[in-house]
């Protein structure tokens, strides 16, 4: 099952990065392969807010959409994404944000498996490449939104 995890130190606060990831309606503006996103429902949850969203992704002639449950937990500076429906048999995504003396650390994790082996063969490498650029895309977005340029450092995985 394809999995990708990265930890990056960025020159933005944990709250700033959390807010960017939580603002899912803006994803089509900057996220690789994201061609659309619609929030289906939004409701308070015990620790924050629960969203159900449908994301459309595309690459060349291939278009797919999938639905996820997004748990926004601001007190813990985390976002948890669970798969509900679409072309995957499994999709899990987690974000964690920790303030540091200067900036913050982003911990990003995603694992997925396509339901169709054929679809996995056709678009698997492209999806893998896009998912690997997600954390970087959010850092670039932070630079545009907050106007504080800087470069991130990837941390070794433990």
C-alpha cells in the first residue's frame, strides 16, 4: 500500500499552517491535481469540527472524485482525514502541527490503495508524486497568504 510521511520545519506558526490545511475550500487554488472541492456537510464535533467533503482530482484525461470525513481539532493542532467513498479501497491522511522557537514543524502522513488495480497502475505513480508535494504546496501557499518567505527543511523519519 503506497504510504508517504514527511516532517518539515517551516517559518510559519502551527496555527497558521493548521488554518491553511483547515481551509479546504481553497485547495483547488494551489493543491496539485485538485480540480474541485465541495463541502457536503459541516458540523461541530466534541474536539472541533467535522466536515464531509468531495474532492475532484485530475491528470490529463483521468478524472476521479472521492469523499472524505475531515476532523479539524484546533486545540491539538491536528487534522485527520478518513476515506468514505470513491476510487480507493483505503485512504488515510493526517496532519500535525507543533510550534517551535522559530516557526513550526509539520508532520504529514498519507496512505492509500486504489480499489482497481488497473487504475492504480495507470495513475498510481502520478498520485504518489502529487501526494509527496502536498506539504510543500501548503508551505508555498503560506508564503503567498502570510507574506513570509522561507525554506523548509525535511527532517529524517524515525
